[in-house]
C-alpha cells in the first residue's frame, strides 16, 4: 500500500484488502443478542417463569365469564401491542418494550367463556422505568373494574387494595435499584475522577474533583476522539452512526445529546486531524457523512406543513413577545413619570 496517497474528505475512498469484519459486527450485534438463550433479543421470552422475581397476577370475573370485550378494554385502559412482539402489554413509555404482559386463553375467549386473564411481570428483565409499578397498579385497577372483575394472585385469591399497592411499590423498588446500578455506579479513573457511561456506548461522563474545590465538576464526552488509521477510523465512525440511529429508533423520549456530539467533533480539533495512519478525524468524517445522508433522506419525507406550522408559531410568539416588551416598557415609563410627579408635588407642598 505504499503507493496509496492519504485520502481527503473530497477524494474517493481508497480500496483496501477486505478484512474479516469480526470485531465490527460483534460490536454492532452485542446489544441485540441474548447470550442466555443464544438468539436475537427480539426472540427472547417476555418473562422467565423460573425467575425468583417473576410476578403473576390474575383478573377474574365476578360473573361466570367476562361479558365485556377484554381486548378492547385492555387497549382503552393503557395496555398496547409492545414493540418486542410479546403481544398486549404495559409498555415502557420510552422504548415501547413490554413491562407487564397480558395473557388469556384464546379458545375460551373465542367461544365467549373467558374466565381468567393473567398478568406476567419480571421486574428484573423488563425495561427500567421509574414508577412503572404504580403505573401498572393504576392500569390494572381500571382494567379489572371495566371488566366487572377483581385482581387476584396466581392462585386466585382476591387481593386487597393495600396488597395491590404493595406489589406496585415492590416493582418500583426494583426499578429504582436497577436505575441506580445503571446510572450511578461509576468507574474510578484516578484519585480525582470517576467515569459514568452515557446514552451511547462511546459516550461517557467524567466526574472530576478539581484541587481546592468541594463540588465535583461533571464533564461530558459525547464524541470522544478515536485515533486510528483511515480504514479503522472509518469503520468506527460508521459503527457510532449506527448506534445513534439504532438508539433513536428504539427510544421515544431519550435523546443522546446530538448537538453536543457535533459540537465536540468540530471544537475538539479532531475534524482536522487526518493523519492517514493515526488520525482522529476519520471516525468523525464517516459519522458526519452518514448523518448527512440520513438528513438528505429525511428531507424527502418531512412534512412541510409541520415545518411551516413551526415557523408560524414562532413568528406569532415573537410578535406577542415584542408587544409584551413594548407594553412593559411603556408601563415602566408611566410609573417613573408618576413617581417624579408625586415627588414634585410633595416638594411643592412642603415649600408652601
């Protein structure tokens, strides 16, 4: 490869000997694979009956059978089709993956003789959502009431309101513990620095206690430089872009600080570090090129009506703000004028 010149962003990508993409494919797939079962995560069982934390509840009818349409009632009270293919469930508000699954006998439901609906939840295996236990209790209570039924344990014993609330609190306590394990357990880097992971695999935060300071400073690293040769750097940039896209596809609420990623790319100097054998700009270049391509694709499907609506809303808000500011200034001037007039009247009255 001695005759291969150093590539730039505007030149065609040099052709290298194909290498087995083992490391890259493993890194991409590792978060989508369930090692316990040796299959992709979308095939994973919704709950594990052998789990020591497996919770099974039942909704039972007060009449011999449920009279109302249980499927429609379930959807109206907060259950929905979960994203991971587990059927009806109380889904995580961010990822759409099931937290507690609704199960019934399809045959007895078809002939109108359904007399038991099971609710399965394993708080150790489901997505982490704070207050999910309370949300489940509220949804399940509405569900049972609209079906003219009651909530029972796995053996069919009706549960009192306090027992149902305790189950929700138990689930919430597990969620809080798992949340703390994910977000609050840092790795010591040195005597003054503890590192916490970010939303994406390559992102992290450093909690740094500077000398002569009592409060530590949190420093985010949203696109840390990756020094490598041209080809390895390009592969890393593509992996990071894939991880960002995958994250956005799987989350409705959480966002991995995209603006901060671009800011770090262009302000840290890595964008211009294009040494062929040891540069940090290759990963950044590939990442930006992919995001630009995704943006171009998005331009073809975005609703111009939505964009025009945002323009009109902000223009209207700006005009209202200008009116508010003008009224505030006029009111201030009027109050100052009245204050000066009052002082003048007081002085003239004292002199007289």
